[in-house]
C-alpha cells in the first residue's frame, strides 16, 4: 500500500511552513498505523507457518520525495521467505526436488487475489487495510498540517 502527499511550492510561503518536513512527519505517523493494521489483517489469513514470514516482513519504507513532487511511503511485505521445496518433473518424467526462495510480496499477492487454478480463494487483507485506515490517515494529515501551519 502506498501513501503520497503532493508538494505545492506555494505552501512554504503561504503557510510559512516546511512542507517537506510536514509530509515526512505525517507519513511516518500514518505508516505506523497502516503497518499494525496490515500485519493484523495478514495474520488472520495465515494458514501455515511459511505464511507467517510474510506477515513478519511487513514494514514501511522511509518517506521520500519523488520526481513528481509527491512524498511517498510504501507499507508492505519485504524480502524473501526461507527456502521452500517442491516436487517437479524433470525432462524424463522423474520427480525431482528443487529449492527456491519466494518473495514475500508474491505471497501477499497470492493471499490478496487467491490462486484459482489451485483452488486457493482470495483473502484480501491489503484492500481491507486501505478501507480500515483511510479515515485515520486523513485525520493525521489534517492534524499535522494544522500543527505545522499553526492554525
């Protein structure tokens, strides 16, 4: 889940505030709330131990200013799971064991949208997090703006 705030150069002069500082503070505070809610929602979808790695990997990025002028922070799974094993057939029809690492972001996508070909239903924890935290995020942005603009 990504959150962004766009900079308008008139803010610094009009409101006599450091808009970049406002964005970073507001996004850092909001990211903590989104991270906690996303972890709780993801935890409720865990069906086996390998999936709990994905939950534990959910973290916010550091807010940064993009080329577009937006300040952005992303909250979501990071890194890779421990090695998983699966059976596949080699070119001669023989079952083999392979090991590979699975991205925690990919696991989150599988959870969010399901894998119909394997009969795994969608368990949308990311979209649930967005709807559950949206009003809190707007409140944080408003409060931080009022603090910085000394309203």
